[in-house]
C-alpha cells in the first residue's frame, strides 16, 4: 500500500446557500482521497467578485490553459433560469482555455432522486476522466470504494450534574449569532382557511423592534423539531440500547483541519439541544447514509441491503424505499436496528444532517404594518404509503407557535425588484401563498399614497371563495377605495377549473394596455409545477391577440422583458 | 512489471546472479531485450540506451546519476531493496533527478518505481511569466469592461430536461419479491408470462424486517420494522 505517492492537487470550490453544495463538495473531497489526490475544499468568499473577474473582456483566451476543470450545478428545472449560473461558468472557463474533464453536471431538484440523480453519475465520470489525465503510476492503486467513514469530529461527553450550567432556554445558536439576527415575538398565529378546507394556512404576525425591510424581502428563521419527533428519536435510540440522557453535555473537537468545528457547535451543548435544534430528524437519508449504516450494522442481511442502496444499480430501490414515500432518518434507524444499536455519539454527526434555515417572503409592509413582519405559511401535512402522516419540518414548527413565543430571525433580500416609479403598474400573479410578497408591495404603495387600480393589478388564485380566499376583506376594501384591481380565480367553485392563467386571458385588454402603453412589470410567485409556464403562455397569447404580434415576436417580447427584469418569477416547491 | 513492453531494452542491475532466475523468466515472457550487469559495473553502461532499468535486491546505489543517464527520456526504474536499506532511497531518487516516485511494500522488500523526465537537460521551453503576471493582477474595484454573461448561453443551454429523464424506474410500480420469498410472489412473478394459477397465500417470512425487505404484497408495508413474534396491530388503510 503506497503511503507516499501524492497525485495532483484537486481543489473543490463550492458556493452553498442551503448546505447542499457543501455536502457534495465534502463527498467529492472524501472520494478524491481514494485516488490519492491532494484535495482541498474552499468556499470562495466572494462569488460575485470571482465571477466578475472571469467575465473581463481583457482576459486572453489561453489564460487558463493549464487548468483542468469540471462543473456540477445544483438547480431546479421548474425555474426559467435552470442552472444558468453553472452553465455560464462552464462556458466561460472553456472560453479562457481551460480543459473540460467531463461535461457539465446538471443537478435537478425536480428529479426523483433530487441532486443525487445527476451528481452520482457525474462523480463517477469525474474519477474515470481524472485518472485518465493523471494516471496512477505503477504500484499505486486506488483505495477501496467502501472506505470506512471516519466521524469528522471527536466527541467527549459528560452527564450534566448541574442543570443550570447550560441555559435550557438559550438556543444553541445564540452565542454565535451575527449582528443581523434579532428576536421577534409572535403576536398571533391565525388560521386563514376554513376548518373544512383540506389545507391549514396561517397568517403569522411577528412583533419586531422596528427593523426595516423592503418589498420582496425575505425573513429567515431556524425551525426546530417538534417535541413528538424528538421524543420518538430518543425512544428509538433507547430501545436499541443507545443510552444518551438528554442532559448529556457534548464537547466537540476537530479531527482534521479540513473539517473545523463550526462556531455554534464549539461550546458545551446538551444532547437535548442537539435533538431540538441541530439534527434534522425529518431528513430523508441518501446514498451516503447507507454507507455508514452498512459499516455500523452487525447483521449480515442488513449490511447487504445497505450496501445495495449505495450502488448505482440499487438507486431504483433506494428511491422506492426512501424518496418516494418520504421516509426519514428516524424511521430508517427504527428499521435497521442492528445498525442503530452501534451508534456512537460521534457518528451521529455523520448520520444526521443539520437543520437548514428557511426563507419566507414577507407579506407585510414595514411602513404600513409598523413594527411587524407577517408571513403566510401553508402547513405541510400529507400521506404517502407510509402509515404515519408526513409533516413538513418548518411549517409544523411554525404552526405550533403561540402568542408571546420568541423566535430568532434575520432578513435577506428577496429576488423580486419592484418598480420604484409609482407610474409603473405592477401586474402580480400570486395564487395561494404566492401572494405574500404582493401583499407587501400593495401595502407599501398604499402607505405611500400612490396605490390605484391602474398601477396595482393582482391575479389571485385559490380553490374556493369561501374556503381559502385569505385576506379577502383587506383586498376587497382596497378595491372599494379604488386602490387595487383584484381579479380572482376560484378553481373549484364551478364545474370547470378556472385558474389565474384563464383570468389573464379574460382581462387581456387591460393587461395589454398596461404592458404596451405604461411600463408594466409582471411578477409571478407561488408553488411551482405548471403554473409559471401556463401563466407565461397566457401572457404570450395576450401579446398575440391584443397586441397583434405573431407568436415569435410575442415570445421575443417576453424574453426581452425577462432579460430586463420586467418579468420576474419566484417559485418554490 | 506492467511498464515493460515487448521488445523493450531492459537493464537489470543486481548483486547476486542467483536471484535472477524468476526475474529473467518474467522478462523473457515479455520478449524484453535484457542486459544484466552487476551493480558495481555500472560505469561502463552506455548513455540513454535503455527503456527501463530494474535494480533488483541491491543494498545501495552509489550513483543514481549514472542509472538516470543510462535511461532514455521517459524510461522507468524499478528498484527493489530490503526495507532496512531503503530509508533514504526515496529522497535520493528525487534528488537524483527521477520524477513520479512511488513506493510500495513487497514482502520484506521495498519497491520503488520512478521515471526519467521526458525533457532532456539543456532543452528549453518558453515560460510566459510576464504575461501571466499582468493578466492575473487583481485590481480591486476597477470597473473593467466585462462581457455579457447571457451571451454565454446558447439554444441548448436554454432547454429544460425531458420529464421522463427525471423519473426513476421505480415509479412504474414494479412488483418485487423478497430475497427468500415464501409467500409465493416470486413464483407468481415468474409464472406471469405463462399465466399459471396464482399460488396459495402464506405469510411472508420477511415482514418483521421492515419495508426495505418486504415484498410488494406484504400487508405490513408502510409500517416500521418489528421484532419477530411481536404482536403488531395492522392498521387498515382506506
């Protein structure tokens, strides 16, 4: 076994907002060790600056001729600009003379297996081609595929004898919070759909200290696992003789400089805090999780199954077992008890993913709704073939919050840029909770005294006028005062389905007038799937029927609007 | 020994000719053109005349330069030494001018594989140092002329993936039998093509293991794993 050969230096650069890219970067780094690459991973401090530099016209076409590269993008094909960042980067690097090892990988959240659908084959291809470019010399072979997973951090623990030494009320993230974080208090948390409607949607009002925000801005918070989820997780551990009392204090230390302990995990933390705030007990296990379980289990039959789930051929089965029914890590641990019983504290940090912060479009205007932030939350609850109901982590956490509860949040710029000139109409298409950023903008214009039915056109869609037409009273009273033109599509109030796109067609004349004679901006927000595409087609038809453009020109017109940010989309799944 | 190609000129350096029988046989099988020499006689060897040198069980090499010069550019050296003699060897090889040095263990011996560089001493290649310095000078906040990033995308890039490509075959609802199927599903699936009568129902042996092991007709699908013999209430689905 060679201990001294070191292959080329491999640098993994990642830009990660939700932790997905970082997760993949870590995986690539781990696997590169099999081929003796000297790997480092880096998150460029300033992606924008890096990109702007690469775009310089003065860079010669051979600037990067000594560079071998491969790009993997993590995108979502329900977005118009699907993986555009990765595609542009890939092109530009090639233009500058860099040598592309393998074609670009296009991870797609819409794939049944999520990003793994594209990244698994891309990573396989990467190693094959990297080894062609940098072959291992004689006597040096790649390390075995199923390398033992080494926990990234060392964990020591002690039972906390004085419960007061760790402030139970204090969040794990409290002492390392940034200056942009602040506390809000729940004013109220009201269900705005009727009880007989299938979906529970809340309008949650948060009391701030006057923090300012603009239309389109987003509030970010960290959800916690529900008490029932925490109890269930701890029960499953205990049942399998993994006895970690909730008051146990964990102390983490670094094993390698490649994986420093993040600031918020550096102090003493209790197991209870980790279970409530850090470990995502609802995350769906991935391929790598099963490598770890295979390593842990002492049952041959379990080991065989787990290893199967790590192979390319086993991905169909993995999908059927985990992704399709949305089976979470807690449930998998219950199923694979011979692995669970061998869990050690340090391995927990490999098995479980950290809870990611979640974004919500702010539905209030900071001027009109003084000292308040409102959010619209659809509580995610649905059945799959699993007996137990599926619960969305964040929405159910929020649903349980009561008046007086405190939450730590911070603000972020959203993607929407609303028109600054009050003369410019805003045509807003926001079915369901998509309406949130529009309520923000509408009340901002109301507060500025410039709101009118000419410059605020809202297409709102829901199932029924009397079930889920939330904020109805507000909109109708604004409409009565001539401050808003509200057009509703109630999909199930009649035999045939009426959606927002049908209403756009119905109001073609007004829409065209706003587009052609006044600089109207179009905004589309809401739950993805087909809606954005249908809406866009409806606008294209308006251009054809009212504007007399042919189909090609209508398409070019809309494309130009998208390019200049006059047509903006923000959708989520 | 994979470095050796048929017809290669190989120089074998050794201490004791008795060691060589196996090695000689292997070299003959590869149709290598072999010359052997005692390690002490290396002075007389011609320059740049060998595709590879095999230094077999030699305690030390005094003059790596000589070995290097006997190789053609790109040629290899395979050096086998007892582990006790080899502590400084890797360093000496690198200082001696060999590249891509790899060490491995071969029983109580250490084996080193390395190569003579493909460039020869005295050759030159242009190094564009100055140009690179100018290009990569990162001037902060200078509003440089940049290209339009949208022009980087072409027709292909604007395309969305086909819906079928996003699906995993599992959604076609394939029925699958457990490994040690005792409930008859495996037979049923096999018999499907010949349309035999469905076999009698009997309890599946894998139910308690959890969904990952259950067959498609298992009544416990959707429920967690349980201990064999444990009484589990079946929740009737609608």
